[in-house]
C-alpha cells in the first residue's frame, strides 16, 4: 500500500489527531492530502516528530528500520519481546503485547508507521533520518559502496569462492550468513567485533583502506578487513555491517528495553505542606519583582553598550533584594520577559519599569504570580547562564540577548511533567534526568541536563514547586487550569500594621500590604528578613521620607495609625527633630546657592573648615553661592551634618521620590507552540480544507464560474461573522475579493480556517486551496 493512499484512507478523526500532534504539517495548510503526505515525509518533519518519542516507542521504530521492507506484526512482537525479557523470553512475550500495541497506536497516529498487521512499514523518509538505528551500521551493500570493484571481487573470491554475481553481491550474500566468517577469526579479532556489536558500530583505524587478504593478515583488524567483517568508510574509519552486528547480537535488535518509564526516586512530601511552602515562595517572588521595579523606577541601572545589565548593577540588585545572585538574575529576567521592565531613558539607555508594571501591581497577588510563573515557563531566556562565559570567553550578563535558548521552554515543561507524574514526591536530580532520558532519548546532551537542573532550581524559587514536589497550583499552571484560584487561599494574608519598638525598630509580623510595604521601605531601612521583617528608623531614612514630600506630623500620624503598639517617644523625637531641621537650608543653582532664613546658621557653615572645598561666597545675610553643582552641594552639606533640601529655579522644594520613571515595554514572552497541541477547531478546519482540496485534486475538477452581477459587499464585522459561521457549518459562500490591483473579483469558497488576518479556504473558482487577506474581502453572501 502506498503511503499517500494510506493517508487518504484515514478518517477525519484520525487526520485531526495527526495534524494536532504534528501542527507543523499544516503550517501552511497543504493544497491536498498528497501534499500532506509529502510534507510528513520531509526530513525536518520526521526529525521533529522522532524527537517527541519515548525510548520504547523509538525502539519500535528502530526495529522496523533495521529491516529494509515491511515486517509482520508477529515478527516485530518477537523482537521487542526478546529485548524486554533478556534471557527470560516467556516474561518478555507476556509484557510485549500491551506495550507494543500502545506504541503502534501512537506511531499510526503520527503517521510514522503504516500498513496492515502482516506488512507494517515505516513512512517514507524515516529510514534515511535514522542514522545507525539501534546502534547498527549500514547493510553490507551500502557499507562497501565506496570500495573499488576489483577490491570487492578479490574479497568475494576469498570469502565466497565459486559463487556467481558481482563482487558486491557475492560479498553481501556471504555476510548475510556470517557465522562461518566470524568463527574463522582469532579470539582477539572476535573481541574487537564484540566491542562494536552493541554500538556505536564505527571505529577509527589507521590506513583503513589498505589492501589485505586472508593470508596476508597480520593483526586482528586486518583479519576482519580481509573477510569483510569490517568495511572501510574513510581513510581512518571503519564500520560494522548490519548483518554482522545482528549475528553478534544473537538476532536481537536491542540489548534491553523498558516498556514503562523508570520509576522516580526521591523523598515523599506531605502535599498540603508542599502547597503551602510553594505558596510562600510564590508570594516572596512576587514581592521581589515588585521591589525590583520600585527601586529601578528611582535609581535605574544603565544599559551596557553590548546590551544587558552590568555586573556591578546585578550585584547591587542582589544586595538590595537579599537574594543569591542566581535568584536575583531570575527575578530580573522574568520581570523583563513579562514586560514589566524594559530599556528606555534616551540615548544612553536605562532599565526602567514599564507602564505595564503599574497595571500589574494593582492586581491580586495570585493573578500577579500567574503572570510571572507563566512567563517563566514559556520564555526562551535562561537566567541560570548569567555569570557563565560564551564561546569567545566573554561573560554572559543578565538581560543580554545571548541568554536565549530555543529549547528552554520545552525542557521546563518536560521537567515539570516528570514531577506531575509523581504527586507528593520530591524526586532526585539523577532520577529526573534518567526519566527525561527515557521520555525524550533523542534530546539528550550536556546543555539539556544543565537546563533541567536550572528548571528544578528555578521552579522552587518561583513557587511552582514546594520542598521539591510539584504544587497544586503548579500543576494547574502546567495543565492549563486555574492556578490563581488554587493559590489564592494558600497565600499569607497581608497585614496592615507593624510593631514599633523603643530601639527605633519596627517588626512586621507578616507580609505587609503593598501600600504599607512601599511606605515602610521609604521611611525605614530593612534590617533583616524572614518570618518577620525588621525595619530600622534612622535620621537618613526619615530624611528620605521628608525628601519625598511627607511632613513630620504626617509621618507620626502614619506611624500611629499603622502601629499595634504606641509610638515610642524616642521615635517621635527623632521624627520631630529631623523634620524641624529639614529644609531650613535650601540649595539652588548658581552653579548652586544656599538660602537660609537664619543668618547665624550660614555663619556656621562658612566658618566650617570642611566647607572650603565648596568655594562658598556670601551674597547676602541669608544667601551663599557656590561653584559646586546643586546635587554635590546637597550631598556635602548632609555629610557635614546639616539637613538641606533641593530647591527648583522657582523656589519650590524638589520632591525627589516623585522622580519615578517609566518606559514603554514589549509584549510579554510566550511559547511559540502550545504544549497542549493544536486547537481542535483549527485542526477540524484544516482537515476540511484538505478533504476539499484532495477531492478536487483527484477529480481534476475544472474551475467553476462565480455568479454574475454585483459582487457581495458589507460591513467588516458582518463579513467576519458570516465567515466564522460558514467555517462552523462547513458550507460554501460567495465573496467579493480585491486583487493586488484593487479590482473586485468574485469567488466561491469553502472556508476552512481563519487566523492572523487570513482566511484559508478551497477556492472553487480556481480549483485550489488559497489564503485570502481578510481586509480585502468586500462582503459575503450565501449560496
């Protein structure tokens, strides 16, 4: 049976399953089923779908690939049973049938295997994509294709004397039953064969193309070369022919197989405790992102010339967030990928919060976490690489474009999928890696192992896992559920009060509300974090609040309103004293000037020896000019123990905290392809278009004429609605369409799919599948 005919014979439901599992086959939709079959056999499409197979299902494909033609299902079952059981053939035969049935169902769905049970075969192109299937080399006819005919004739005369045919044919026939040839070599040569038997089938040998006969062979390798048991594929490379490899394996294709994934090993966790722990981590991660954006809105770090965030700026952020450097890099990268921070600020460039941050921070905490966690799951950036060096030995900075890895989203989803398979278990790293190696054997490698380790570490930091086990809201995030609804009841309830103490500290007995947290961060310095956060009030922190426009009485009133204990007298005195002195001295631009209503205080400043570097000059009893800048003058006076405030050209006090800045950000990152497969409606529409196009292709239908008269015209909204209804009902419509020159044409269509501003449909007036720009459709009418 031809593959195209087999595809054509699939039911609509089976075709929908095929295009859902392999969406690349309908991007764009082929004109007919013959085109779909051709695309399914392309090397890139085959390699992509093979990468999705687990170890057992891939082994079934390799078993079929070892044979050149179709294989009966019974023979396939025997080979799989032998690999499953090892020496226990009866046990292997018992376990093989259910596992083989499930694997074949999957392969039929993916169109990798087709045909009846007595002649199962691989789809076109699969054997070419599989290099050395199951660790077996090429067949003898292919292994010796680069040898000279004269050399093959001489070799065949020695190993198969008296036979007819060309040298290659005689040699291939002799190697089809290699028992006598293998038995004639020395034990050392047999040992070399055994090393290649289970793969890889290739090796390196100096002067592999040397001319040698059975009589002149002096080494084990020469014995094998003379008998054709090894074939030279290059000047220094040899391969073991497939027939010899199968003989050495005793007819088995695989040494051992697991029909089921290896069990996960780890520590059992109480699921409720794991959920609560993950919820606490989720809350802390949201607060870290919020604190990062608040700090960068006031003191934004610069953008490096090569892009990214400087090492010093990352270390400062690490200290401010009180996190390890890798965790701080994770916060920065997720905030950027979520569109909460972006590069802006003019020519030099600064990393600033975006206007999207203001919308994000007013949402509920659970909803904010879902945004961040979904971004982390789908983004192609790898924060764990920050601090490593690239191939040119240059450091990889946070927010740099070199941190992109296209495989990162898939690795995160696969890693969480492993955790989801064992609820309540915190599996070990090695156990997860072993499981992934079974689930996706073609995607193994050092980078993949590194990405898996990053995914496990970051999932705990983000709050997707708790104590190493996947949380309930993490599972909902992975499976497309409602993670916010599951997370919200587990989040700690924010408190709206603190406990003021006599030593000028305040203790927050839990996570503060967002507004109170921002106010406390402005008014006091964080001294320690943990179950309770400790803030310390100081002269500089009170002055920071006063600089932001708060008054002394307002600060005391806020403290009284949000404290569960009376305001200590020492704290009231501190606030009152700093507020009394705050602003008595005013600094403007002369380059800068000092203005004060108390001449005696200005006398004190000019008499202070520390002010000599400021180059002050008395202009009036209440004004002193300086050649220093306003900012430098303010900082110097504060270092001398005074409490000046900055003044504008109009004489108004400059409120420094209101200098928060924003920039326009990019859309949040999302995965290119949904892990849940193709949308069912899209798959249905694609199959409908394929069937219509194939019917026209087989019947060789001639184009039909569209109805005469005025082409349909109507509002754009009505046109879109009519097309959507036609797709649902599967009916034909008559449309008006503007060609590239703006001329109105008349078309009869069978609409199939609408997305991205285009309509995919079978055009009966052209007898082909086409894509139509929606903005060019003038109107729709029924037929």
